[in-house]
């Protein structure tokens, strides 16, 4: 880094400087501080159900492997042979007994330990000096997070209130477990990665970016695009950069979020009431799943799970998969079609979000570099736990993202 | 399953060429009119995917196809405002006739897109397309169009035009 980046000046309470989306040195600094030094979401344990199952993911420029070992333990390993740096897995998922490098035949166990070196006669080092690089791993209700370095913030402190958001996702299932097995759509954006989490908890854009969808079809989103004082949804800043659009106050009947009714989804409703009791089940069925971003790269997108992957200063990839519910397999077909309707390059919603983000990426280079972020500053409220709530069209959620981003980038966190 | 006569193959190809032109030129209503009531318009991530178990880029029945067209026609579908420049080449046709009289046509396609909604970007789409068609009047109707992209399981950009 040739010059120190003044994040205090670039990110203020009511505005942010456009260079946070466009400057290469800021992108490099983010990789270092957010993606290589802090907790990031990797995947869900339902993606690797059996010993030897693995998936590969990209964190920053690093390909990594999440694998379930013979002892059922989940490891997150850098996808790189410790010998000459070749990639050990080049498939997105699979099952292996060990990782064998195609270059010179070095063999690593599922836990990353170097087990065998071909033609060992000429090799003098102890095997355990060249194990695969492992990340620090922790998980909450099957959501696996990892950190490249010894984390400076404990996993519990990092998640903070996000545990409540994950609880709400899991409690959509009568068994309390989600199952990610439908495959991942990956959508390329020619836009900085931060526009994705920002946009996903921006309640202000719905009536504009998505007006073609609102015009074309009746959906639950119709309840969130009326006059300002008729919109009952709220945005929330849960702290630690975790943010939400809470639609629950705007829903008018149970299962609005599923585009269904108590009668049409009777099996699911009965199983939920049996699992949680009628009162709690009915609240879950009314309020629906969270629409919340967990800093920096996970989005609990109602009945979808979404990952944000930065791929450059001006490019990113959004991963999405429907959130299947264990014990409610009868919903799978509906959830697949709902996911395709909302998320991905051909979807009614995200296709337009991508074009709008890409237009912003281009226009941010023009003229006055500042972006205003003041909406709702005078009417947001803070509860005893420090959670900030405001009108759905307010920027309280985005301010929460940026406030935390600034503290991490300044090294305060 | 039977192969088709030269004459029928020629008719089927002419229909697909017409369908391709309507899609290329974003003639939304004319294109929608080609579809049968039991329509399935499908872009899976990979060949062999089961749409009841696996997520697809799109998997439209007739109702959702109509919604898609209505959305494009609003003029506010920003991912197609302005519409992309599109000119596809469809080739390597293989024709079969089913026992129920429907036709299956498989072909390769090569589709250059000039995307002008945000960044101006020249893109290439390619893959295998499978049609299920039947006769309607003096032409055909589409029961299914399945498009398997060569890179469907990789990150792909906006796909809001008619593929």
C-alpha cells in the first residue's frame, strides 16, 4: 500500500465516497482485511452430508475446499498443493477418499495432512511440515464460517445478533434444519461486490427497479410498493454489519411470503404446529423467513441462501440456491420455482438489479464522487439492544453495513 | 421414435428459423404466440438436471412465460432496456417423430449478443437446444424448448432476452 486510505473521510454518517466502489487499492485492502483476516461464510453442512463429500468455493483469489472428514469433522482447506502450488480439486463438488495432486502425485488426507510423497527417496523433510493450509472453522446451525488467520474477533462476537436471523431461517423447517441440495446458480455482475449486500437490504428501490415485475404480476411484493405511509415493512441494522428488510409487519395473511395459504399448504402447517406448538408456529408462518445480510458475504434471502463473491474491483458473482426445509419436502417444487423467479441471471428481479448495479458502477466515475445515504436519519429508532429500525424505504440498513465496514477497514474490529 | 421425411424436416427447420428470428428481434407477442398451452421453457444449469430437484436458470410453464413476456413489454424491464442486439445461428439439426405425432428437434446454436443496458459488452452464448413441437394449423406450436448452455453451471451475466 503506497498511501494510507482515509476510511473516516470516505465513509461518513450520511454519505459515502464513490471511490469505495471504484478504487483498486480499496479492493485489495478489502481482500486483505475482510476476506483473508475476518470471518466469512463458506457453505452449509447439508452440502456435504457424507464422509469424503466436498465442495469448492472462492474466497477472494483463493480457491478453498470444504470437506467432511472420516470423523465427521468439517475442514476448510486452501485448494493448493503444498509442494508446487497446483490445484487439488477442480470440480465444484464431489466425494474423495483423499486429495491427490495431479502434478507430482502428493497425497493429502481429508483433514489436509500430507500422507504420502511419490518417490520418497529424494525427499528429506518431515511430511507434517507440508500439510495443506487449513482455515479456522466454526459453525452455527449448519452454517459454516471460516477465517484464514487466527481471528481477532471470536465467532460468537462476530455473529452477534445474526444468530437470531439464522435461527429464523432454520425455524422455517419443522425439524429446525435446512437442506441445500438444489445446486447453485451463479450470476456475474459487472459491479463492485458491495452493491449486492447493499441492494439486498435496500427497501427503497423495490418500486423503481422492480416496477416492471409489479406491473406484470400480483405477488407479495405488491404490499410493499404503495404510498410512503402505507408501507409497513421496516429496515433494521442488527449491528456488526448485519442488516435486514423485515417484511413481516407488511404481510396481511399467513404464508404470504410463500404465495400460499394455510389451506393450500396444510401438511406443512400441520407439521410446523406439531413441532413448535400452535402459537409459535403461527407466528413463524405469518412473519416468514428473514431477508437479511450477514456481513460480509451471506444473504438469508427469504427462502433462498445467497453468497456474494468479489472477483475484482468492478466484478462480482452472486451465488443462489433455494433453501429447502428438512421435513417439508412437499414445498421443494414451489421453492425451486420461487427461487428461479427471484434470483439469477434470468429472474424477474435479479436480472434488473444487475443492470442497475452495472449502470451505477459506470456512473460512479462521473462528476461529484459522493453518494448520499442520509434517508431516515432523523426518524430511525434504536432499541435497548442497539438494534436500529426505520421505515422500509430508509437507508438505516445500508448505514449499518457501512458503519461496520469502516470499523473493520480501520482495524478497529 | 422415427426419423422424419425430407419435406417435414424442411418445414420444421423453417419454423425454428422463424422462431429464432422473432427471439432475435424481441418480437415478444409474436414469439409468445408460438407456444402451446402445456409450454415448458427451460434453461437448466446442466444437461441431465431434474427440474423437480435442481434449480434452473428458468423453468417457465405457460403462465410464467406469459408473465415474462408481460414484464418485457412494460418498457421497465431494465435488463432489456434498450433491447440487446441478437443474431443467432441454429444448426446441426436432428429430427425425430414421436409415437404421439409430436416432433423432437435438437440443434446446436451460437448466439452473439451485444448488451447495451449498462456496460456495452459483446457476449457469446452457445449450447444445445431441444424442441418438442406439434402441428397447429399450417404451422407448428412449441410444447417445450430446452436450452442447455455450454457454460450454464458457471457464472453467467444477465439473461433477460429471449434465448
